[in-house]
C-alpha cells in the first residue's frame, strides 16, 4: 500500500501503527537473544530461562481473551497508550528486577509479565485501528502493517548483535533501555494522531453468541490458527534444524534460517502491500498455501543443506500473507465483528504460534529427534489453510 492512498489526516496514524508492530517485535524477540547471558550472569538454569518464551505468549493469550470489554470501555487511544507504557516499563524492569529481587528468575518473570501485557494489547488493537483508517485498499494496508513485525524482528537481531559486538554482551541492560525508547516514541505519537471509529455511530460489535453462530467466523478462526502454526512450526525450529538436521554452523544457520525466513516473510507482505490493488487476495493466499506445502516438502525430502535452508526461507515468503490476509478477509466478510472478533482471531493465531512448533517438536522427539519428521507432521497446517480457502472461493462463486 502506498500510504498516500490513506487520507492525509490518517497518514501518521498508519505510521504509528507500523511502529507499534516494531514494538511487538522487540517484546517477542529481544529477550531470547540473552538466554545464555541470563544463565551465566544471573545463575538461572537454561531449562528455567526458556520457560520465559512460553510465559510471554501465555500472558499474551490471556490478554487476548480478557481485553475486548476493557478496550471497548476505555477506547482504542487509551488502550494503545497503556500497551506502549507496559511494553516500555517491562523492558526497563528487565534491567532492574533480576538484580534487586531475592530470586533473579522471579524478577525476570515479573518483567516479562509487564511487557507481555503490552504485547498482548498491541496484538488485539493495532489491526483494527488500521482497518478503521479510510484507505483505498484495506487488504494492502493490513499486509504492509504486518510486514513491519518482520522488519522489527530482523532489526532486533541485527542491531542487538552489532551493539554487543562493539560494547560487549555485558552491556545488554543498556540495549534493553534503548529498545524501550521505541514504545515510548509510539506512545507519544498516539497522543496526537487521529483514530477513526471501528464501528459506525450507534452500532455495537457482534456478541460472542452471534459470532459463534456464524460458520464463516469458525472458518476464519481455523485459518488464523493455521496461519500462526504454519509460520512458527518452521520459524521456531529453523536454527536448530539448520544446525542439527543440515549440519551447518550456528552462525550460518541463524542467518540463513530464521533471519532469511523473516526477511522473505516481510518481503511477501510488502509485495502485496504495494501491488494488492491488482491482486485477488483469496487467489494470492491459495497460491501461497500451495507454495508453503511445497516448501515444507523441500525441507523434508531434498537431501541438501542448501535446499533445506532455501525451503525454510521460501516458507517465510509463503506464509507472509496468511495472518494479515485472514484479518482482511474477516473484516470484509463479517460485518460488525468489532473488538471481540479481532481479539478472538489474535487468540487463535497465538494458539497456532504455540501449537505448530509444539507439534513439530513432539513428533521429532518421538522419532529420535528427527526434525524432518516433525516438520512433515506440521504440513497439516498449510494443507488445512488451503482447504479453508477453497471453501471460501466456492462460497463466493
């Protein structure tokens, strides 16, 4: 999407939402870079530290579930300010609480809880804010928005790595405070930008009972779950798969696995964002589902490290449209869904983000830690996504 297609008053709103997704990328991807540092500096076992990822997404799932009524009561602007404040506070507390509390791990958990509340709120409210902006092509706007999570992910890894190379890993607390400036900047932006109402004046969003009675809603929920699972089943295991399954070095595996995955996922979203007006969204998503299945098969069956890494990267490109595309289709097909609908979609997507890599990991463990079999099992998610898209295309014919 060319942001100039958004009415002039709302350009800065779109930019602020882009920055909000970078905030979410910081919240989700900075701390995992510090796991070994926490182990050596704080004396916390790695087995406990890795629980921080599960805990972070668990808190975000809970926020997805309980936030809609709260958001509708106080409004989107106040909710956005609170989300950014929690994100910034959590990152700053990360540098303080582990060193002042008796149990450093408890300090880490408390800091993660604070910024996870912010991340969960952002997941629920950013997409509907963009959807409510008066743009010429809402599908393209949504795709462009979600590309900024990918660029944020890449930026967090690259900038943090370069910072640590120059100043040393011992300066991680300084880096955390610097990252906290981003949600503070977004908070300031959202005190000034206009926010269009999601619903027409006098309208109220659909209740859960009405949503639950809509078969199309449940199709979209399954699609959101498959979007998250298709993405994370490869993304979360890409580094480990490259190192253990393909036999490449960790540095090369990180750069050519998860890094290229994120780059190509962002590229896919930018392409649709720029050219979406000329494309059929359902057709683009259907072709992406086919490409995703073929990429999974390349990872599993082609006996070459280069082909395996290429398959990981192409999976990123293929899944890029799944999440924002499903949001856009739902907004178009289910009128009046309101905050509750977006929150439930975020919940389904986050369940997929957790369930996809869990299924891959459990199947791999059952076959002697063979990640080829684990990723093959996860092919069910892009396959179901394709089946759902076929059913939607038939209904519109």
